[in-house]
C-alpha cells in the first residue's frame, strides 16, 4: 500500500514537472520571436554629436546592436560614431559593427 502511494506520488510529480517544462518550452520560441523582431528593428540612427549620444540611442532603440557595439575597443567606437554623426541607416551600421567585432584583435 505504501509503495503504491509513493509510486503514485512520484508519477504525479513527474507529470507535473513535465507539464511545467512543456509550458516553459512553449514560451521560449515566442520570447525569441519577439526579441528577434525588436532586435531586427529597421530604421535610421539620428545625428549624434558624441560616442555617448550614439550609445544612448543604440541602447534605447537598437539593444542587440548596442550589446555587440559595447564589446568593441574605444577607437572602433569613435570610428563608428564618426561614420553616423550626421545620421545613418541602422542596417549598414549593424553590418559594420559586426564586421569590426569579428575582425578585432
């Protein structure tokens, strides 16, 4: 009798954990899809007067690009800011950030 009860409790616990895992697994693709949509935002970078202004804009509007940009050495950041000081296309800027990130030493 005790074995049956313990066995039943174990089965119920496993089933409950399985349902929770399934529910969480279902939420991951939605979060990934949503973050990809946000991260893939298209648009323009407004004119910026300094590296700090550029960083604020990236952090506010282009979080994924900002995360990669943040790993770059300071001289790369200065070069990138100069390239978009009068504004620019985010996709071109993203491509340049990725290129610099992949080829830095």
